[in-house]
């Protein structure tokens, strides 16, 4: 009998010990894993890599938790979102250009920390179409010129959902805000945050750089609602670094550019490219991609070169 009691006590301590070890392993920012993503916008959520927390307004549950502890009771705007995913940029898959509702978001209250411009610098590229070789490509964010190492700030109060490295965005951050929006920041030289970290408007989340698909140091900044991009200039007046309005109305009009994007995609399919072109002086696949409108990933595959490798002038590069 006494032996049995001693055995049970030993078992109890052993169990307690293993559970504390487990808790220690998954805690803290040091255990973040950076994952390379295949595409810029259409990121697939891998069944085995994603950390997805899903549920309804009333009930949240962890599905396959990995790497960090996050109490979903603190997930911002959980009346508008039912998924918390630390890998996939858009896990929501909503077609908002046909949304019926009109949602009024209160962007900022009278608190001083409620809004801060994401970066201080000149806007070099706006939301909208820009030339990509012979084609047009839609640019889904606002680019701000930066020096490597310049601070990048959280725009509003919220919780960091993603902090990782992606092939196109480089080191990047996505924040879910209390006001119902999400913001995305790309091409950092260094990340100074981790998934699950609460931030205020003005918290420094990383240092600017040129990682990923980028030809010079800048911040690529996106505003999203339920995964779909909105023109940041409809909320923020970038030259003065202030909000245009304390509230923002989300309706299908915010997403009407998606019809133009669809039409441009169809048109691009019909435009024929030459099979081979000659590289210019100091060319890289990124520059060639910008010139002809072929993705870096595809050029890399066709030519067996890395995106930033310097290519000899005159070398034949296959486009299709
Ligand atoms: Zn950009």
C-alpha cells in the first residue's frame, strides 16, 4: 500500500515536471520560426505549418498551437474576425467587392497613442496600377522612402498577428487592430516584435530595409479589412502624417478596384512576350521582372538564377 502511494506521488511530480518544460519551450519571442512563402498575395496556408485559432464570437479554441502562447480572449476585433492565424496573411477568403453591409469603424479615440503614421518619409508609390514591363500591375499598398535602420511604427493599437520572413515581402509584420482593420508592413531589415505582442499606435515594430522583392530601402504599407486591401490614402494623409477622419466606412465601394484587377489579369494573359531577352548592365531577375512583367519566381525557375544575383550584360534570359 505504502509503495503504491509513493509510486503515485512520483508519477504526479513527473507529470508536473514535463508540463512545465513544455510551457517553457513554447513561450517567448525567441521561438518564432520564419517561413518562406511562395507568393506575394495568394499565400496558401499549409495544413501543418499554420497556427490557426478559430471559433465564433463566444467560443475560441486553439487548433494546432505552435511556438507561442496567446490568450484569444485578447484577440482584437473578434466581432469581425473568427480566425487568428500567425502565418497566412489572408486566411479569411472573403469576396468583399460584393459585400452588402456598410460597417463604420472608429479609427481612433481621443487617446494620444491611438494613431501614428507608419513611417516618416516621402511617398514613392501609391495604391493602384503601375507599369510592370508591357503590362500593368496593381500595387496594393503605399510605399514610403526610408533609410535602412529607420524606425517603423504600428499605425494603431492592436496585437501583432504575423512577424516573419516571406519571399516577396521580406521581413514583414501584420497587426490586427482594435478598430477592426489590419495593417501590413514589409521589407524590414530587422523585426522588433513577435506574434501575440500587444502594440500601441507609435510602438516601434521594426527597422526599415530592403529585404524580399525590393530594389531599394522603403516601407511597403498596406491597410486591410478582413484580408482584402484598401487604399491607405483613403484613411491617412501621408504628407502630414495624420488621419483624414476619426471614423472610416467600409462598404463594397472600398473594393471596387478588384474588378479592374480582374480585367487587367485577363488582358495580361493575352499579351505575348518574347521568349528570350538580353540582360542589361547590372541586371538582376528583380529588375528584369519589373521590366517585362514576369514573376521573379518564374524567371528564377526558367533560368536557374537567384533573384538578386548580378547578371552579365548580354546574357540571354528566358521569359517564358
Ligand atoms: Zn510597395
